[in-house]
C-alpha cells in the first residue's frame, strides 16, 4: 500500500484525540467507566436492549466511543442478569482487527481523509480501526473480554417486554452518564433551596422575640445551606464532573448536616467502581431524610383569646400538640403600666392558671392553680425587653399534667391588681 501524508496525519489526529480523552477521563480515582450513554427504551417493549451511543474507558485503559447502534436480544426466561458492554482484551501475538462480526478488538471502517498541508489536495480512502464494543448478557463466556455493566435486567415478561432495574447505577466516570445520580442531585438542590427559604422566614419572624443565642442556630443552618447551593448549581451545569468528586462532596454535606442533630458522622465507605448503587442510594436517602426532617422551632408563641377578659378577667388559649411538648419550658411574658418590678411581686399571686375544666372550681374556691415563678432575667431563648416580667409555669404540677393529658385549653384568670395587661405565652424547646 502506498504511504501518503494523510496516513501520518490521521495517525497524529488519532493519538491526539486518544490522549486528550484518556487524560480527561483519568482525573479521578476511579479510572474507568462510562462517560456518556444513550439507549433506546422503545426497544425494550419488543425484547431488545439497544445502545445508540456510548463512550468511556475500559479497565485496561482503552478509550472507546461508539455511535453505531448495538442490539442485544434478551432470551426468554431471562431474570436478574446484568447487561455488559464488552471489548476483547489486547493479547500479544493475536490479530486485533477484522470485520465487526469477527468479534476482534478492532473492526475496519472505510473513511476518506485529506492532506491538510496543501490547499485543494485530493482525498484518499483508507481503513480506520474502531473499537469493536458489543453487548453481552451476564452468564455468557467473558474470558478475554473487558466488560462494564451498563444495566440490570429484572425480567423478560411473557409479552416479550424487558423490565430493567431503575435503581441500578452503572460504573461511570462522569456523574452525568447516570440518570439516577443526576435526578437525585436535582432533588437535593430543591430540598436545600426550600430549606434555606424556610430558615430565612424563621429568622425574619423571630427577630423581635428571639434572643441572638436562639437565632444563632438558624444562622448556622442558613450558613451551611448557602455554602452548598452554589456547588450544587455549578455541578448540575457540568455533567462531566467526576463521580468521585460528587460522592466526596455529598458525604461532606451529609456529615455537616449531622452536626444539627448532635451526631458524629460515620466513616463513609470507599466508593466501589463496580457497585455505585450500594453507596449512592443510601447516601441520597440519608440526605433526603436530613433535609426533609421538620425542624421544630425552639421558640413557639401562642396568642390568647380575650373575649371574656373584660367581663370575667379570663384569657384562653388552645395548643393542639401540647401533649408533644413534654420537654418544653412554658414562660409567660407579662407587660403592664405598673412596671416590671411590681409585676414580679404581684403577678404570681394575681394569676390563677389551669385547664378549662378546672378554672371554675379554682377561682370560686380561691384555690391555687399551677404555680408560677417570676424570673429575674429573661430566658436565654427570648430577646430581653424593658418593663416586661417573665414568669415560668411549673410544668410538673398535677393541674398542668392533667390539662396536658386531656389536651384541653389553658385558661388564666388575672385579678384587677394588674391593669392594662398584655400577656404572651411562649414554649421554649
């Protein structure tokens, strides 16, 4: 065969392209896997698995890119088998090229190439070697083959349709080659942004009543969430981010979120290249739980119904989930024209507090209600205010235990010694 300049130039193009793709793929610890893949899901209905396009690197370092359709007929009765992408290994002394049907390492494909050193040069036709990748089913003879599992077959039904395992994550170099990882990343992004918005709303709502110490917890939450929002956004814009980087970052995110539940982060498992599902699926489930868990507000404010205050000096409030507040402290915030100093002395004896079923008997017979203790300083959870008296409710008293067990409204009777009354009830977690 006559050697023309085009042959050497084509060889140069091939090596340049090969090295470029190889280096790009080997930037991570996992050094082989799929970089891009496209399948035809319609073929599954007629018992076939079709691969339209794929590129990646095999375990022996062979870069491949195939845009010819690869078909695999799924035999009847096939159950729980992996579908493998296969390429013959490089074996010294054996012929590596031939026609595609020979199942050799490369197959010849005719192409026209040009001499780029001269203007208007003629093209010549020559054979180019293409990686001869093919599809096989788990259980077939794999000796002498490099393989990558790209799908898991659950079953072929009697109707002929093929059912694939939608939770299977094939060995990938770039996370974008896995639809599951991509979808879960989008879900995590939505959860984080939603959680951050909720934290901002709590901060805005609590500026007037919560102490800086209480708000600090919210600010730390917001700081953590804001730190990860840009990374998620940029990663979703770049589908060629290595799967190992995504795993490392997500484990760091989960560890950071564990701080808010007072947990020590567990040591993450090493990322196994052949079984990504075993680490990614539990990790995504944990992140979903950490970000979806309803964070109870440490400071809850309850309003009073004052319709009976002018006639009977009674205030009422109902707390729907009071039976779930076993570990909360309940504090009354009292404000009046007589000043905080006088309120500290008068209010504990001027107020009778108990459940709605007990208030009539307590007031009529002059009995004591739930004991109240005036606090010298504001609770650390609340923002201190001038001329305000803070009174803590004894949540261990039998009257309080009864109203919690019955889940009935709380009623407070305040005598006339306290004029111009403004009363707020807080539950402090």
